[in-house]
C-alpha cells in the first residue's frame, strides 16, 4: 500500500493519518450502520415468522391400518402430516394425523387462473 493511501492524499489537500484506532473506529461505525440498516429493513418487511419446527410434531395414530402388501400403486400411507401457516405467526406445530381429505377454501388462489 502506498504512503498516500495510508496517510491521505496530500495532492487533494487532505492529510488524514489513519491509525489502528481510527481504522477500528471507522469499521465499528460502518458495522453499526449495517446492523441498524438490516434491522430497519426487517421491520419494513413485516412481522418475523416462525419457521417450521419438527420437534413440535404431535402424533394421532390411525385406528385402521391398511394392508401395505395390497396398497394401491399411488403409495398412499395411513398417515399424513399437516401444518397450519398464518401471516401473523408463521408455521404452527406440525401434526401427524390419519390419512384423509384436505379442507381448502373455494377462493384459494391455487384453484384460480
């Protein structure tokens, strides 16, 4: 590194001597601003949502089990996992429940073009 890069550019009228302390202070201020900007961005993007936590899984076993040797080629099992998601809270605790129909709202966007 050239002396002018460390001590400043004397041709432009600056004579800034960067000591270890000054560099550390500048890096600390830049890091503080970066953290502050990231927090502001998170707040502007809405609430923080809970991630899916598999350790909260609850189990409700099916009372009638299929004979898997005669199972249909679709490979459906006796159970399925469901998990509710909401805008305000994110993922709820997942549930292992007996295989069955799903409930879906008629105006769900997946049903419309």
